[in-house]
C-alpha cells in the first residue's frame, strides 16, 4: 500500500512512532552496558573460557531484532522526508 500523504501519517502517529524507537534504543543501550561490563571483566581477568550459555545471556536475538527494527524505522523516516 502506497501512502498518498506520508507526512500526514507521520504527523498523526509522531508520538507513537518515536516512543517505539525510544524504547528499542533504551533497551539496546541497557543491554550494551552488560556487554561492556562483561568485556571489561573479561579483559581484567584474562579468562579464556567462554561458555555458550554465557554468550547467549549477553548476545540474544532480541538485541539484533531491536536494532534491525530501529534501523528500518529510521530509514522509513528518511525516505519519506526526501520524497
């Protein structure tokens, strides 16, 4: 479906659109702090054993899905602005 008036759509759902993008961004930032602490602890202790369960705890699919959704939403906004 091609929107006849994309600006009207974004004006109507401006708050919802940016709320969703903000929630995704804050979630990724929250998980990034755990990843950062994991890496700094790993470097400090020079521990060579990383288990699969440990990596799945820090790098789960939700982070990747959230980043992809956020990038797609940002691209949509840029495309509509440049129309």
